[in-house]
C-alpha cells in the first residue's frame, strides 16, 4: 500500500517498516518453514514469486504490510535485515460496503523473539495505524483453532469471537472501532512515534 511506503512506526520493543525488496530473501526463508505455513495458512512460493508478492503489497491499495524489526537488535547492529523478526498485515474487505473493514494478521517468525510481547506491541501499533490513518471501522482476525496463543492475544485486545468454521478449523474474531477502544489503543502505545521516511525501494 502506497500510504505506508514512507512510514516507520517506532514502539518500545519493535519498529514497523515498509516491506521492501531487500527484505524478501529473509522473508522467503521464513516462509519455507512448514510451521509458519500452517500458522499463516500459506502456500510455499518460489523466491521469484515472493518478489512478486512484495511488489503487490507495495502497490495494492487493499493491502497494508509492515516488517517488524526488533528495536534492540537494530540499535546494536544498525542492520534491519538482522533485526527482522516478523510481519503484520491488513487486508481491506467488503470494498462495496460503506463500513471499512480489514482483516488483521501478525507473524513473529523468529523463535527467539517470541514470548517477549513483540507481537503484542506490533499488532497494537498496526491496529492503531489502521484505525487512525486508514480509517478502518472494524477489524477481523481469522485464526486456526489450535493457535491458542494468537486467539488469547486478540481476545486480550478486546476482540470477540463471532464464528467458528468446522471446515477450516478456524475461529473468526471481530472488533468494532469505537472511542473507548481507540483511547485504549492510544494508552497502550503512548510511547510510539510515527515517522515519515524517504522511500528506499
């Protein structure tokens, strides 16, 4: 999405940066993992196909993605490839509806970064960006029923389960954006800073 192509969002533990071509090789290695393919309901792609997906994410107005960087690692190494730990995405849904709805996703690919609240902070930063900048009115999360950690995280973020698919073994959770929840998001991410950067394609 072009809207976030010049945006960095700096939190306490993580930094969200646009998904660029230089990130693709490491991302491709991540997505060769059967575990991550299952968790993200993804099919393996060739490296060439992954570059095509990156270009799609950069230009498609219905998709927004950020690469998640470990802030401490970036400060230690000054290398954002080494600092990459995952990604977070929004897919805009029901384009013909007056209500702007987006499906939210989060992936912490690096095992060493899990259990440190990096995914929690990254998702909150993305939800706040979606609500305030993209004017999303409702968020949806679709999660495999065995991914109890993600289900618990979204529930703590005040999402409510609305359905369960026996076919896909998947739960769907939703959260309407209202003033109370927006205030909560702002409090939870009060130390974050959004920066405009020069595009680095």
